[in-house]
C-alpha cells in the first residue's frame, strides 16, 4: 500500500499572513490533523482544550487542541489541530481535508476535489393572497 504525503501551509487564524510549510501524511482515517507543537507555538497558535485519544495499541494519550488555517493548492480552510508531541506523526486528518474541500482517492492515492452538495430547502414559501 502506498502512502500519500502533501506539503501544506498552516497559519494562526489571527495572523494568517505568517505561515509554516509542513509535510503531512494524509490519513483519512484520522479525525483531526496533528502538527508538531513547536511549529504551532512558533506561529502563535494557542491551545483551547485538551482531549484524550485512543492509540492503535489500546493505550490513551492526552493532547492539547487548537485551531489553525490550512492552505493547499489555492484552497483554504480552518480546522481544529492537535499539538503533536515527540513521537507523534504529522497527519492531515478528515476534518481538515473536508474544510479544504478535498478527499483522498483511495485507488490513486491522491487528493481530489470533494463534491460540494448544497440541498435546497424543502420548505415552500407561502404567498399572502
């Protein structure tokens, strides 16, 4: 099985002009993206919470969470981000992929535009006659 890596610019939402270029492993099975804490701290991204995550071996780890802006090939989206610690992989997760409007093509192992569907309201306007 091939792995998919992409280079993405990340920024602090409060200072979006200053960014870092980060190489990510695309992991559509991961909910959130993981960025090294040092990178996020250098950008001024502040943690807003802590969450506990289950690892593949069944153990649990607690990590800080914040928010970042992601830019990839002309697309931009904001997403929650995990402050990665020593030994954590740098991952691009499903929430970030969706905020960027892309999905991982499992056969070609490349990112493709996500079909953006907007359903019309089922309510009909009532006329005042």
